[in-house]
């Protein structure tokens, strides 16, 4: 490390909750912001997170794919590269098993970074959407709320569909940066199931100050979940507690086919929130303080909760396809240089800030053996009863956003 980096490493400062107003102290925006998002993905979601052929074979033999680790890096700076050729690298501890470093790629002029799930354009939704929420054997009076897409203008998002009390976090992005770099990129590298993040990290480039910090938190443990159909028609979701979890949130999306080319006549969306709270920051990596507030108002299930019953009406309304996602929100570590002055009268001028947030996610098919489901039909029975469906997905920009929020691909050839 250069002398500058060594001084940072020795200082060992940690800033908790950067970005939240602190008293009357004034603070300027940092030259550079760095963000890491670390996720452990299990169940069906693990198949799309680097599971590859091994995950597919596990599914074929009635097993569950091995949990995968996923890591996203984003660097935003108010500076331009000195030579007009942006370059930045993240040097990680050997335990990360990503080589000496990973290269943060800057999008070429006129191009943007790969879109997040749900940001692609899809055909406009048809039919209706039925919205349920809350844990319990039966849906309470007033549910479902029904949205008829035929009564909406083209491209219109139904008013009040997505939560306004849990806004999306202001993350590092190309639009908010003069120069931007991201990873994974085109280097073919990705986090592995046994990658470890704990240890010294350094980020160096030609368009931002050099950063050095040490992480004490590793990837979270996997969510081991099951779902079992009850005599009442409801579905019991059960999962093992994950260390460091700050709260849990479950979502289920399903549908009922119209019989016309496999299109969905009804889309069904359920949330474990005690109130009507969907989307927004709930599908994000939320800060522990935010999660604590949402646990208090019962939007998020407490870290001590390990079960939730999905009302019978949800499965009844979505007989043809029903997929769920369970999030365990996790810890955060934040760093900054120089540290915030203890005297609130002194203006704080940080050169850079960095943070890493964690979560663990699992995906499951409701009522299907394996992949987070309880006892159901045998593998042979499931294969015999499975009827291939055309590749339709959820449809529409709204459907794409919902699919992205759940972590499920927007369209698949069949469920066999």
C-alpha cells in the first residue's frame, strides 16, 4: 500500500450510518462513494446465482441446489480519469477467492451498466391483479384488492401499488456520478459458495481517492425454508433463524391462466407485511436501522420469527403458478475518510465513503417437493402431472418489476 493507504488502515475508523443527518453539523458530499452488496442465495434462486449444471442436476434428482454467494460493487466519483481512460480495481483478501483483484468496469460512452432485474421492457399486463397481505390462515375482510389492468392507461402503474413508506435507497449509480465503475463485469469472475469477505480491502483507481478498510462481517448463512400445505388450504412457511438477521420479509407471486396461449388471466401478489406494503425498498438491501423501524410497525417480521402462514385464498387464486421469495435482512458496515469531527461546529469534508450491506434470500415453489417445499407429490408423480407451459412470464413492465423484486426470471419454458 502507498503511505496514504497505510495511514487509513492504521487509523481503523468506522462510520456507522453515514448519510443520516447528524445534529447541526454540516457535511459536504464525498469525492467518491463505494458500495458493496453481499447476498447468499439458496433454493430456486441459487440456480440463477452461479449454480449452473450442478444446481440443475440437484433439482432433477429432487434435491436443493447448494447456496450461492453473490457480490455487487459500485464506485461513483465526482472526478474524471486523468488520462481519459477510467480504471479502478478492488483488491480483496485471499479468502474471497477472486484473484489479486477485480476490475471495476466503466460503461462505454453511450452505453450503460447491465440493467437490474425488472428493468427490461415487457408487454403490457392483461387481466387482473389480486393483492393479499399478512400472515394468517384466512385473508381478512377487505382482501384481495383487485386491480383491473384493462381500466388503466398504457404504461400506468396502479396508484398505491408500491410502498411509499419504504423508499429505495440512494445507491451509487451512473446518473449520480461523473465517473462510474461496477462489478461483476466482463472478467468472468464471480463470488463462490466458499468465498470469504472478512479481512483487508483496498480500492484504487485513477478517478477516485484510494480507499482502505477491513470487513468484520462475512456473507450471511443460507436460509433453509420449507412450505407445507395445511388442511385449511393455507400454506405454512417455516425457516431456520439466520445469524445476524435483522428481520424477515416474504413475498409470493402467482397466477391463473386464461386458457388463451398460456397467458395469465389473474396475477396474484402476497406480502408477509401486516399492512399493505409491497416493493420499493423492501426488495433492497436495507440498513439495520430501517429494518428495526419496519419491525416495530410490523411491515417486516422480527428476527425471532421463523414461521408465517399464507392465507388459503392466495393459493386458491393462483392455481397454475405460485413462486415465493424470503429475505433475511442483515448487517451493515460503513467507513469514511477522514472521520467525522467530534466537534459539531467543524464542517466535515469526507474524501470518500464506503459501505457493505448483507442479506440472505431463498426462492421456492409453493406446494412443490424440494426447493423449500414440504411434503407434496413424489418426483415421478410431479413429472407425470407436469404440463409444459409456453414461455409467457408475468408480462408488462409492471410484471417485470414484480419479477425482479421477487428474484424470479420473467418467463420460463416450463416447470417440469
